[in-house]
């Protein structure tokens, strides 16, 4: 049984090609969405870029409580480079490894008994996150491509580069990125954001977070965590670049 080398691991998922049909579809959708969201954003105070599994649903519900502040959000479809440079951009992030695990189990936590065919097929093959990571070690290209066809969370939406693209994009939009929310510090970050915009309203009042059932599914084992530290290297680089730009504490994949 062949395991990919550390050199292959460090290529990370950013360099693994998604299915050609999906890439073509995303290319034309990006052209359309850039035109739509650039124009739509003119009527809003802020634009929220919503990576999956980073407390976005909590933030969206909280933003809806604003009385005098308008935040544009469109599920997970808005990417940073869809927006004009003069936009005020909000984005939320989470440690890439914990986000990876959450992405894998997310659908099972919420609707295990109502899975569509592609998801049933995916979870019939991968009932445990560690089995999935073992396949990433053996054959990362085909595992990611399989995921793109069956489970958006583990395919299309797996990497932050879907929304952020690359480090050059962060540099280009550095003045436009108004605030970065961290899931691990959500309460304090929301308070900092409200203070920054001089808002005294408690927008999180009566908003409940989704807490996953504890110990319901296997967690990532220590060997696979070591693998993911390399495999998600690009994700760590992207989110840490965002956090450093805003003077916030960063995540580490070195421990």
C-alpha cells in the first residue's frame, strides 16, 4: 500500500485539480457573480464572505438583528474577488484542522436520516474521518475529485482558497477587509466589531449556536493530525495572513 511522501503532502489540496467540468462551471459562475455582487454591494454597508464551518450561520442570524446596518450575504457564494475594492468586507475563519473535521461530519450531525443519494454514497464509503484521511494519504487527487462529485463540504468548499483565492488577493484587498471573525473567539470578536462600528446594539441576543453532539463520531487521530498540518498548509497561510493583517492572534500548524 503506497503512502504519498511528505513532499506530496506539502503540495496540499490547493494544488490538486478539481474535476474539469466543475472548474469550468466555477469559472463562468465567478464572472456572473462578480458582476452581480459588485453591483448589489453598493446598497449595503458591509459584505460578508461566508466560508463553511466557521460560525457563519451564527453571524448571519446576528447580522439580521441589526436595525441600522445592512450586511450583504449570499450563503457561501460571495468570494472576496467578487467585490469591488471599495467594499467593506467581513469574513469568518476557524482553525483549518478543526474546520476540516467539522466539514466532514457536518451533514451527519444535522440530517443523517435525510441524506440525498450522493451524500449517502459518500458516507457509505467514508463513515469515519480517519478512513477519509487515509485515502487522502494514498491518493489525494482522486479522493478530492470524488469528494467534489459527492460532498460539497469535502470538495468544492474544503479549502479557504475557494473564497480567498490566494495571498495576492489578500494583499490586493487588504484595505477592503474590514473585520475578521474567529470562531474560537466569536463572542469577543463580535464585541470588538460592534465597538469598531460604534454600535451599542446586542445583535447576538437570543441567537443560539449549533453545538455538535459530543463523542458521537470518531475524532481525528494523532497521526492524521500530523498529516493535516502539512496538507492544510496553504489554508493556514491564508487565514493567518488575514489575521496578521488585522493584528489578531494566528493559528499554528507547528504544534
